């Protein structure tokens, strides 16, 4: 769900919602180690903030959308 724009946001810049590794793991129902592997392998884009990573929410949804495959 996209966040609404605030008056303090610069014009023309999109609003990006970031998730922690733990939030991504809970959303995807996998371990935090799996999320770290996806980030380190470049399969899931992330931004490093200090010693931790933040993943754009849209990137998680895009990854899951593209991860579907036909098993039959």
C-alpha cells in the first residue's frame, strides 16, 4: 500500500517505504538468513544503513511476483 505524500516531501521524488530484514522475512515467511542471502546475491535490492539493510517494499513485492513458476 503506497504511503501518501507529505507536504515536507520534495516535489517529484517518489515516496519509498523501506522494510527491515526481519519485516521482509516475516512477510515472505522465510528466515532472516534467507533474506540476507537474497540481498547478498543481488536477487533482492537493499540499501545499507549503518550495519543493517533496508529493503524497498516494492522490491519485495516485485521479487515475489516474479518468483512464481508453473509446476505442471
